[in-house]
């Protein structure tokens, strides 16, 4: 498996995990009220932001890998 494929698989795996966690937190928030619901929503937002930043990092890594491979003879 190439470095690019590894990076892609890592992005997909991390994104899937974070989406599942965020979905669970939002479901819990829907069942709660007040401070507890707000805490669940805040945690879901934090996880989604973290995932977004990680995906951007992995995307940059993938771009660098493709660029390096393109420059090879």
C-alpha cells in the first residue's frame, strides 16, 4: 500500500470515528436538558473541530506525498 493510500485510509478512519462519536453525543444531548445537554453539544462540537483540523493535517500530508512522487523520475 502506498503512502497516499495509507494517508487516505487514515483520514477516512478518523473521520468515521469522530462522526460516530459526535452522533452519539448529539443523541445524548437530545435526551437531556439544561447544562447536561449543553455540555454534550459542546463536546460534540469540540470533537468535530478536532477532526476537521486533523483531516486538514492529513490532507496536507497527502498533498506533499503526491508532490514528492510526481517529482520523482
